C-alpha cells in the first residue's frame, strides 16, 4: 500500500481483535475517572483487554499498582497486598500513625502474626491511608487480574478502601472469571470491592469474521473457509480455544478429511473432560453418541440404543457438561428433550478422545434412527470403511438434496464423502463426484477447498471432459486475479480439443481473461459471442446463457447499439434458474442496465429478488455481489446510512470468504464518503487501487480510482482528485468504456478541475462526456454534468447563468430520485450565491443532506456556513484583522498546514489523517495557532482569512 493511503498507527489497545464496543465503553468509563471490572469465562480475552487498557492509561497515572492472582497461591494471606503495595508503601509509610505502620509492615513482610482479626481496623485504615497518600501526589491506577483467585484478606482490604476513596483520583481496572453461561449478578461480589458506580463489562464470544481476523493476526494464515467455520463453531467464539485449535491443526501431520472433526489438543481436552471421570462408562458412551449427532435429543439417543439416556444426561448436566433442560422439558432451541453441550468444545473433545471403533459404532447407531435423510447418509458414511457403491450413491443423493435446500457447503462435504466411498469402477466415477463437490464449494464461497479438490483431480484424471471441468474450477477460484492462472488456458484448450461443449466453457473464460487481464473489452465481447454460438451448437443452454449475459454486459459498458438485443436473448426462455440468479447471469445484467438507465425503483426490485434467491440457494459469491448492488441502489437514491450498512455487510462477507475484497473496498469507500467517515473512505479506496494493481485487474482499477478521486474530493483534496480521475479517464478510454453511467466520476473530475484553476479542461471533460450521455440517454449523468458546468460558468463570472443551470440540475436530479446529487447541487447553488453577494443561506442544502444522512457533506456544509458567517458584517473586535496579519508569517510549517486545512473545512480527525499526525497533536497545534493569532476558535481563522481576501 502506498504511503498516501496508509492508516495512521493506532494505540496498542485498538489492535485487540473484536472488542471495539468493549474498548469504547471502557474508555468512556476510565476517561470519567471511573473504575472497570471485566468478566467472562476462561479464555474469552479478559486479560488481553485488561493489559491493553492498562497500557493505554498507565501513562496518565503517577502510580500504577498491579497484581495477578493464581489458584495455587490463593490460600496465602496478604499476597495480593504485597504485590500491590510492597514497592510503594515505604514512600508514604512514615506519614502513617504507628499502629497502622506496624500492622501494614507485619502484613507485607510476614514477620508478625498479623491478621484481619487481630489488627483489623489498623490494617484496614493503613491500606486506605496509603492509597489516599499516593493519590494526593497524583492519579493512581490499580490493575488486578484473576480476581477470583485473590486471597480473602487482600480482597477484604481492597473492598474496604475502595468504598471510601470517593473523590480521590484512584481508578481500579480488574478482571474476574465468571461462568460460560451468563448468570445474573454472578460478578456482583467482586464489584462490591470496587468504588461506587464502577462499570462491569462482560466479554462475549467473537464472531466468525473476528475469529478469522484473530487467527490471521497470530500468523495462522491460509485457512479455508470451512476450516475457519469449524474452528469458530468448536471454540464457541472463545479466542483462546480458537488459537489452540488452530495451533493443533498447524501441528497435525495430516489435515482432517471431510466429515472428520478438528484435532483437539490435550490442553483443551483437560479443560473440559476432567469431570468425565465422575461418569460411568455407559454414560460416557451416551455422551459420545450425542456428540456425533447434529441435533441430538433424548428420544433419539434412546432409539440409538442408549436406554438410560435421560438419567445419564441429567447427571452430565449436574456436572456442567450438558446445558440443563428448561422447566418445560425443552432445550434452548425449543425442541423437547434436546441435548446441548455446555460448550461446543465439550462435544469436540469427547469425540476426539474416542477411538475410531467407538466413533464408527456411534455413527452406525445413528445412521438408522436419524430423521433427516442427509444426516442418515452422513452417519452411514462415517460408520463405513472402504469403498461401497450403495453408500456412495446415498451420499450423492444427500448432496443433491442439500444443494436443493440451499446448503452447498454441506453438499460439498457429502460429495467428497461420496467420492471416498466410490469403487474404482463406479459410475459416476470418484473424480466426477469430487468435481461436483468442488463446484458446490465454489458456490458456498469455500474457494481454497474448491481449488485443492480440482488440482487433486487434475493430478490423476485423463478424461478430457473431467479435466476441462477441473480447469474451470481452477480458473473460477482465481477470481479477479485471473493473471495468476495464465498457464491454465493453453492446457484447457488442448484438453477441450474440437468438442464444442468443452470449447464453449474455455471460450467463456477467455472472454473474462480478455477483459480482466488484457483490458480488451471488445475482444471479450467477441469471445463471449463465440462461446455462446459453440454452446448453442452443443445444446449447453447454461453456458450459452452465461456467455450471452457477459456479451450484453460488455455491450452495455461500451455503449454498443446491440446491447438491448443481446440482453433480450439472455433473458429469453428456456432459462436455467441457477444461471438466472448468478452474479454474472442475465438477472444481474438486467439490474446493471436498469441502474445505469436511472430506473432506480426497478433496479431495487430486481436486485432484492436476486439477493433473496441466492441466499435461499446458499450462493455466497453472488450474495456478496448483490449486497453491493443493493447498496449501490440505496446510495444512488440518497439513502446513505442504509447504503453504508449494506456495503459493510457485503465487505464482511467478502473478507470472510476471500471473494471480491478489492471490489468491496472500492464500493464501501463510496458509501463511507457519502454517509460515514471520509478518512476510512480514503483508506479503503487506496487499498482497492493497490489490490487492483497487484491483480492486474484494469476494470476494477478504473473503478477504484474513481472511488479514490471521489473520496479525495469530499476530503477537500481537489488536486488529488484530479490526479486520480485523470488516470481513470485514461484507463477507461483505453478499455473502450464509453458509458459515463458506469463509473459516474466525470462530474467530480470537472468540479475538481475548476477548483484547481483548470476550467478549460473541465469544460472539455464535460463536452466529451455529454456526447455519450446524450446518445445513451443517461439523464442523471447529464444533470450532474450541468452542475459541474455551472461551476465553470461561475469561475468565468457568469453568475446568473450558473445559478439557472444549478437550479435546473437540482430539479432534474430530484425528479430522478438522486437524493445525494440533488443535495450537492443545492450546496453548489448556496455557495455560488454566497460568493456572489457575500450572503447566502445553506438551509436547503442542510435539509437535503440531513435527509440523506450524508455525514461528510454535512461537515463540509458547516465549514461553508462558517465562511459565510465570517464574511458577513460583524461588530468591531478588540483586535482588528490588520493587527493580526503580521502573526501569520510567524506560524511554523505544521501550524500553517493545520490552519490551511481548517479553512478547507476539515475536521481535526481528517487533518490528522492528511498530515499523518495524531488528533491530540492537531488539537495542541490549533491551541498554539489561536495563541499566536490572538483568536479563540476555528471560526476566527476563517474570519481572518476572509478579512485578507477583502484586503482589510
């Protein structure tokens, strides 16, 4: 990533994974001078957060007192007191009365028979006096971990002192272990040892994306989506458990096969299985059968031969191995007699500890009694050794059922099990079943698994049809980085030979290669048309429809007159329902046509229907794309907050699966610049540019540059906007993209060119773009170009004509439903009137931006309003502007830069990002600027500049 787009270095506490809300609330509490108690089950990350917060706030404290108790030492009296006060007591001990001094010395040194019973009041008062004396010299931060192991005398002394430290600058920061299942007021006894109004925060399990982020941060990279899903499920979102499982997986010589559990290290087994020794052999066998089932119930266990299941499960619940039943006899999911382990790790450890024979027996018992056919087939496979065509066939049928239910990930696992049990002479063959599972893995977003299976097939297969299908999986798994699989295409063509069905598959992928790698849109269109003809000849309707959709998409972007006709062919019957809702299918192409043609209502209907269908089918890659499409529709409509939420949802899914993260960053940048944080928009767009450059993806590079240029414009960096968007313009001209509704950056470029003093070039951009927009009937693009052209006229002093053009543009954008663009036209009009007359109202623009929830634009508006109020006549101040002018030259370089960015309307955070300094440094710099210039606020800087412009 280039330095321009790097995020500033953050404090260590912000690097804690998945605890943003906890950290936010903790900071709020500590910044008020309050105390904090973190609680949660073992391994949930209490100590990690505690260390991070202690490191962050230790610098503001004069004295930091620490202790960390252990179970083995909890019986030793006053040990925690020694840790806390042993090194600082001498600093204030001389000021204590003699009885307090003696009691404290005895407790800290163990040289006397000190006890709370014997020296009770003196010792209590001594601890209180020491803390008060230390606090009188400066703030005190008391950090205590594992409070559950604190020795009783120390705990009582701290509680006594804490309740009497009101008004003193003493903050307590502690952590205590509580149960896996949250219980009301479980932490209350520890909170009583804190000052009044202390805050207790429970740490909850991490989400799957957060677990993935944690593992990557700790060096466990390259884990497939299915593996990450299994780690998250088995760990229950517990960070320590997740890390231990990942470590065991990394150390395992052979990864688990489909259907097999993750290896559970001995360290974790010991945490949960020590209580098993209190169960009989039969009871442990019952729990093993329950651990092998997907949704075990007491009835199911009884049917599987566990005749005493009810009593054995009740005993396991009393030991904390199984979650207790509700008063109505129902499990947590409402299922009568449901058996749920207290933590997923209990089930995983039970299963991992069993012998292979015991596992097979458990699955055999369940294979005849499970109610779901998919579940019965899975148990049958795991109970069977060697090859068996009947078992393989049942697994293939179960995979097809899972596929129909919208569970392609389950279908992929079942398909691999089917391949494992397929005899050498079976039909269909094992490789055929493996390929089908790889295609299911692609659908579910498990890209690494799909690629691994396809490569495995290619190592053995000789059948051209099988090999070409495998090559297609390898190419599809490359995603946007198609340049990484350049060597595949000649091999795929050689395997396809003269078979039109196989050639159609390869030619369709060559169309994508022409677009993404070579940037040849016209050639991509030709390859797609060729693929469609070949597929039609071979009777392969699915490939024909995909090729026609690609051809229609290219023609749309090129502004080709045949685009409507090709799209109609792609939408004609007969249709393949799966292709119709694919993100590269005809439905997606129709959505793109609608949104480029300003049919926002129709576009929303289309994309919402597509999103619902792919979610039903479990098509994760298409879901990523369609979430982004719906976000784009909301953004065009001026629903900025909704667009931002959808963009973040799409980006989270993209990062979770490794699908289209560059495109996700690009669009989320646009959403952030409209309704979120412009600094985040700059970082995301910069990352999208870097990724597109690394992948050699010219199509997304132009889109990413468009997003970067827009973010720079919103941030007030007109020169940066011009640089980025000139490059985007050059790229799209080379690619043959002539439809301005595709990227919609043309108006931003013209506006930025006016701001940097290049109105002639701005007019050239407007004229050239308008020609294509008129031909293609892009009404919203024309209105935005008129808005930009009005700025060109205003720069030439044609204020009245500019005002009329802006008014017209605003009205047309309102009629088309482009809320944010309408608000931008209103802002431009208000600025024009303010510049022309020295007075102007921003009320209308403010109303429109508030309606859109366009936060960054509202900040711009505040700056514009401040400038307008500064230029209005004001009462004479005690220090006239001309008396301030000499001070301007005395500002240091950084001070001048900060003052200049204030004039541009940048917030302190935006200034910090632009100059790569902290927000605190910005605040301190502004304080010096105010002092040197004899002013009191940011508005005064604007007024001073306005006075200079008027020549005062």
